[in-house]
């Protein structure tokens, strides 16, 4: 993660130099104060007192200005670093395959991009402001104290090892707790996210009490771990203050004896006492750093896990140029399994979808229909065999080129918060208003959009919460249509439509997509009857291929699907 700090090298250098200058000025103050007492006050020299006092004010004011500069550059560096890390995480995650998403989990990715980055950002700010200051002040304070009064320096021999041992013990116990705390943050985030997105299901099944208990369990677990961490912090500060105060008492006592013996002046004792406080305060700052750094390290490890994760869907170094087979999609002996699965979801799939034709995929739930269609835009890579688009293996094309050929309508309609127009422009940034309305007309969405006073400026809430399932599907189809692609992929995209709207939409669709390749996944037989080619999937394998009439005459599985749906319709 050091590479993300390289752009801020000058800022970091400024922090170090300004801190060094500020500390040097602060270290002179106790010496000047000692001179005021031992020379000015003892000799009654008022001009010396005023002159030295004025110098002390100038030094103090200059130190304030320098330390303000430290705060400014430290904050600028930490905030810029946080912004860069968040951007790197976002860009890296955007290029993940779906398997990588499944591995880490959405809730954990959100926590890593927000909470973990904030932890690292805050600790970096603290390091730049405190952890650069503390060592410099510690070394400078020891040098000035020993130089000023070597005889009193023995007092530190008892205090420093005690503080160092305390810091070591607490740091060792804190690291595992901080790692655990971040994991429990993930768990809490997951439960909250599930409850917010699934609130309708929870209420429909009267499971509110169960979810409250589930949240309470995770919340209390997080609280208990947080309390353990804060107990350590609560113990650390009072113990360090006790050590500091006893050290001060020891210094005053030994100093008083030396003054009584005539080997030390009062001003020197006052200066030494201030230097000792500087040294001990530096140790306290370091101790807080040693406590906070393990937490930041736990967060950094989690961030690095995402940043270092190799994208298994990277583009080829030399993408293959386009061939003349526009719109052709071909599966050649394709086998695919999800990560960690015992058996393949798809096994030895082979078929060709040609330009100007509609290929329909039908089968029972869990037969692999949606998985098959996701291999075409390369959301996943085949384990064996190859998927070809325009005669080129999708792994030999750049992902941008491949996906620019495709208009994809997912099984679950995904709309973004914003206007209808903004959602349509997601498919084609250069589309004009006329093209938008045309896409809406074809997808049978124009009527409900026109009924709204805002029209294309109708605001869509997060995840399309203010729209019905059918309205969301129709807008998703319009978004794909406005792209005017070579290949249309419909992943069970008509399931929320009534039969009349479904039939009208497909009739309009046929007029504008006659030069494109259409591959559609469907549950309803009525949706696939007009397809040029129907592929029947059963347990991840092709159980039959042909037209509706051919399959109806020869294929047992297709016959069962047709008869079951007819029975349902007759029963209704």
C-alpha cells in the first residue's frame, strides 16, 4: 500500500520537516525558562527576563504555526490516501468475476471499502501527526535532559522499561481482538443489509422477532469485543499517568536533594521536569500508536486481500480481430462448475445461435439455463470447451468489445436510482429522446411512463422500489433495445408480464431484431413456441434441440413441460 503514498511524498516530507522545526523550538523553551529563573530572577535583571521571555513567546508562536502546517499536510495526505484506496478498491472490484464476488461477499466488500479504509485513513493521519512527532521529541527530550542534568537521568531507567513492557503486553493482546472486531463488523453489516433488502419477505412471514434476535446476537457479539478493546485502552492511560506522576515525584525529590547539596539550580530542575514530561508524553503517544496500528494492520490486510486478488477474467494481451460471422454465438463442448462445487452445472454443451434467429433455452429450475447465458458476456469462464462470439473465443476478445455487441436483460431487473432517461442512457449514452420513446414503445413501457406527469424525468427509487415487477422488466428490456446490439440475451425477462403484454412485446421485438441474434431463457412454453431453435436443458445437459413442433412430437422432457403448463392453465 506504500505505492498509494508516493503521490504525497512532498506532503510527507513537509510534515517531517515542519514537525522537526516545531519540536526544536519546543525543546528550547524549557532551557530559556531555566535561564530566566537562574539568571534573570536570581540576579534581578529585568531586561534579561523581558528579552528572554519575548524570545520564548516568538518560539512558542512559531511552533504553533509549524504544527498547524503539520496538521494541514497530514490531513491532506490521509484524506487523499483514503480517496485513492477507495477508488482502487472500486476499480478492482468492478473488474471481478462473479466468482470473486461470491468468494468475498457483497457485505464484506462494502465494509472493506468504507469502515476498513476509514480505519487506515485515521491511523495514517495519527501516524503523520503523532508518530513522527513522538520519536523526534523522545530523542530530543532525552538529549536535552541528559545534557542539562546527567545526575537526574537515572530516574528514567526505572520508568522507561515499565512503559515499554506495558505497551508490548497490550499490543500483543490487542491485535487478535482488532482482527476479530473487523470480522464481526462484516457480520453485522451482512445482517443489516439482508434485513433492509428483504424487509417485505420478513414481514410477510412474520419473522421480525427472529431477525431481531439474529441482529441482537451479532450486535452484542460486536459490543463485547469492542468493550474488551476499550478496556485495554481504559487501563493503558491511567497506568501511564501513574507512572508519569511517580516519575515527576521522583525527579522533584532527587532534584530537591541536589539543590540542597548545592550541585543543582532551581531553573535546571524546572527545565528537567519539563523535558521529562515531554519524554513521557512521547511514550504515551507511541503507546497509542502501537495500539491503533494493529487495528489499521487488520484493516490493511483485508483491503490488500481485495487489491491483490487476481482478476481471472483479464483481457488478452493481443485481442483477436473481428471476423465476418456477425452475431453468431457458438458453444463448443462447454463444461462449467462453480468454485467449490462437486459436479458441473453445465456438461458438454454444444449449439450454435445464428444471426436473424431466435434460440430459446427452456428447462426445469436448476437445470443451468441462467448459468449458460452468463457465459456469453463472460461473467464466468468455461472450465472446458469454448464459447465463441462472431467466431472468436470470448477469452480472446477484450471484455469491452465483447459486451458492446450484447444487449443483456438479467433475470432480476436491475434499475438504478435516477430518472427513466438516465436508466435508458445507461444502455446508450448517445441516445436522443426519440430513440428513448421508441425503445419504450417496443418494450410496452411507454404507456405507464406517459401516464406520469414527469415522463422521461420520472424518478426511479433505489432498486426500482416505486415500480412493479413488470414495469421494471419492461424498462430493462428498453435499456437493452436502445443499445441496438448484435446479440440480445433475455434471461427469463418476460416472467413478470401477463400473457397479452408478453405476446405484444415479442411481436414488436421481432420487427426490430430481425437482423440480430436472440437468445432467451424462458419458463413459459408460450414464450418459446415461435423460436427458430429450442434447447431443452436437464441437469446441466442438453436433452433435446429443435422447433416447438419437433420437440413436442419427439422429446419426452419438453412434452412434460408443455403438459404441466397446460394443466396449470386449465386449472386456472
